[in-house]
C-alpha cells in the first residue's frame, strides 16, 4: 500500500507498506509536474503513480529515501513516455493506492 502525505506545495512524504515499511521524501517541481500531466491529475496522484511505476521495477527498500521526481527518468528513461508518446504515468492503474 502507498500513502502520500503532502508536506507543502512541492514536497510529499510517501509511506510504502510491503514486506517492510519505508518512508520517502519526494519533491515535485511545478514545471515538471505540468510537463508530465498538463494538470490532468493532482501532484499527489502523480506521486502515487510514480511510486506504482517504481514498485513495478524494484522493491520499496531499493527506492531512494529522498529524491526529486525528475530523478526517476535518469534511472528509468521510460518513466516519462509510453509507446504512444503519451506521458507514461497517466495510464498507470492506481486502484490499490491510497492518498491521504
């Protein structure tokens, strides 16, 4: 389970509960948020979808404890785009995620 807690307008605390529980601090720069979403989803939804993306590729214990959202694309170039050229995160299913 993923829980996203806003700290302020650009910073979020993310708690991931799996075999072990981890806590992460994520910064979302407004211009990067707009680039990825065109404001079609909230920053909180973008963060949770980003964690869903990461958890499909690595365990929660492998995810950096503190990072800027744009850092993900350095490790996973497919983060920003899917095959159709759309923002890859917009199509991620988030049924099992919780935003607080």
